[in-house]
């Protein structure tokens, strides 16, 4: 059996942007066994149950800021049989976004060019199970909105006054008041366990949830309001109604 090994070390949004390439690869190589090796991070579980991947390996030595340990010796140390015909592909966001003009196209297209695999859609692939939907519903008491205010990749503004992707906290608070003035709605804030949580009486913090339970919450929200971040890509994957604030 032919085998294809994909190696990635990206943040949530960039990891999701590799999935259209995997979908195209599966369509054109239906008999190839697909392995995806990613860092052992909670957000990478978004790849679980992906129909285009046969096996996901979560590796402690991969980090999204650089694959410094990649070598043939490291590859041979993995629980893989590479004696058969094996193809190796690297999803490297640093190569995809190495030039200013690369930011004028979708990251998925950049990955497809890097791997020379054409794609017909940039929509990410996420498979949310019925059990994950059931678990998401345990947090829901009424119709709700989702706020996502953080971004891992958030460059400083040129004048040094803040970060480019931020939207001022006072505006999030004003927006929450506006939403609740329109009806009996819940407002849920999502993010990682490392993010600074919103402290407001009318916003419920659900930081640190498993990533695919978060995906289920996005999918069933009345609206997701987010800055440009991984949650925005996750919302696109589940076709959530969404407003993206992009500076």
C-alpha cells in the first residue's frame, strides 16, 4: 500500500487551512494511506475523525514556531512503517507566507501551491460527531451569541499602541449590552485556557473547552462575532453565521 505522510506545525487556523489540500489529495489518491503528524496541542484535535486522514499522530517534539527537530532519524523514530512506497509532504506556514504578496490569497491556496495539489474549495474540513453536539448542548440554556476576542498571531501595530487584530474591550462590552437589549439571549466567550477571560456579568466564559465542542457551539449559535483568528476559520468550517472584525 502506498503511504503519504503530511507533517504540520501550525496554529489552529493554519492547521484548518491544510484540510482542503488533504481533501483534494484523498480524492485523487483514494488508495493511499494518509498519515498526518502534528504537534500534541489541544487545538490539533480538530483533525480527529477527519474522513481524509487515516491516522493522526500527535507528537511532543513539533511546535508551531519551527520544526527544529525534523530529521530522518526523527522520522524513523515514529511508529510508522516507511519501507513501502512513501511520500513525504510538509505543511510549512513560514514558506506559504514568506512574501508580502502571499497574503493576498487564501492560506489554503498557498498550501496547495506548496504541495502542488490543486484544490477546488478553501472551506476547511471538520467532522463534529453527534456526541460532541450533545456535549455542547449541556452548556446551552437559551439562544446565544459567541464572542471570540483573541488571536495567537497578532502583530503589533506600527505606532506601538497595541496589536493589529485587537478590538477594544469596551466595544465588546457595548456590543454585549446591545445584543441583550434585543432579546433574551446568552453571550458566550470562547478561547484557549491561556487567554485572558472577559470579566463581565452578561458574558459567560467558556474558555478551554475541547476544540470540537467549541466547533459545535459555533455551528448552533445565532451569530459568532470574532477577530481574525483560528475561531474564524473554525466557524467557516462548520458554516456558522459569523461577523469577522478585521483591522
